[in-house]
C-alpha cells in the first residue's frame, strides 16, 4: 500500500535494508518510503525487527546491506547533516544521570552547537510544557520512568529536528506523563515536522498516527495511510493480526489446571 508520488522529498527512504546476527535475520531486505509531515507508526509484534530497523535508520547500527536517506541525505555517507536534522529517543535510553534535568538540556543544546541564550530559552519552555519545571534541578538519576522519558524527549526536540524517531516512547509511562508526551508530539507534527515511532500497542497507534507500516519477521507487510492499512477491518488491531498471520490460540484445553483454587 503506497501513496501517490509527490514532489516533496520523503522524510525517510529505505532501500534493501538487511541485518543479520549469525544465522538469525533481524531485518530482511526492507524497502520503505515514509512521507514528510506525518505522524507515522512502525508497528509489529515483539521481535519483529522494529528496534533494529530504527537503529539502522538513525545511524546507531550499521546495516549489512542497504541504504537509508533522511530528507535526502544518506545516513552513512553524510552523517553530520543527518544528525543535525533528526531527534532520537531510543528504547532503553541512557542519560547523563548525575546532571540535573536543566543541566542535561544545557549540555545537549551546546553539544548541538546552539547559542547558550537560545538553549536556556528553549530548555525553559520544554521543561514547562513537559511538566518538569519543578524537577529541573533534581538529578536525572532520581527521575521516575515517566520523567526520564520526558527529559529524553526534551533533549531530542531541543534543536528542532525535521524528523523525530521514538522507540516505544510510552512504554512504562504513567497516564499523566503519556498524555503530556502525546500533546507535545501532536503539536510538533502540527507544525509540519515528522514523527516516526515504534509500538506494539495498536490502540495507541490508531489514536495517534495517520500513516503506518506493519512489520513482522523482519519484513514490511503493509504500509500507507492508516485507513488504507486498516482496510475493511473494524480496528487496526484486527487488520494487524491478519497481516502478521496470527492464529487463534487455544487458551483453555491445555490449562484446565489453572484457577479454581486447585493445586
């Protein structure tokens, strides 16, 4: 499923991307073009290859074969230009935990080459919008999971990237923090920027995204506008189960010992 070709440069263009670990194939030669200015969900079951794909697309992991372009720049041939244009919130984010939230933003902004006054202004705004102003002088090591996700998002947004990549950004996040993150992302894409985020929670993707790519066993099974991928299925969840070939499981016959107080 694809959209008609347009004059605009794609946010992400992937061609022939492969990654193997010994005999295990994590990503099996995928081709994918992600449109700019959209809220894009990369969905799939655990082990589908989502994190590996995002890691290669963002330059964190070198592919065995294939090319990746972000807004027209090759990730591996022109890494400086690419990194200036992207923000990344990876799964299992590691932060400089002995810095406070504000110090982390100040460090990140200056590392990006932003003027100090501009970094301070943007940091103040992000801390306020993400409800971290009250914890800005607290060490990151003492942040909760939700707070760590929010400060990581602030770092990823600080330089105003054209494309933002998020790997399971709502995993382990409380509902209040999730709603805050969601609001910031919707405002960001509303300005014309692109968000690409991975998830295996179909309800979340369906409520947030207007374009999706479905991945299973290292391959892209479908991609395009949400309505096209969903097709005649009542929900994205149902369409997803059909696309990945999920079978109805026998949940009772072999577990007749479970429950009822029997031992």
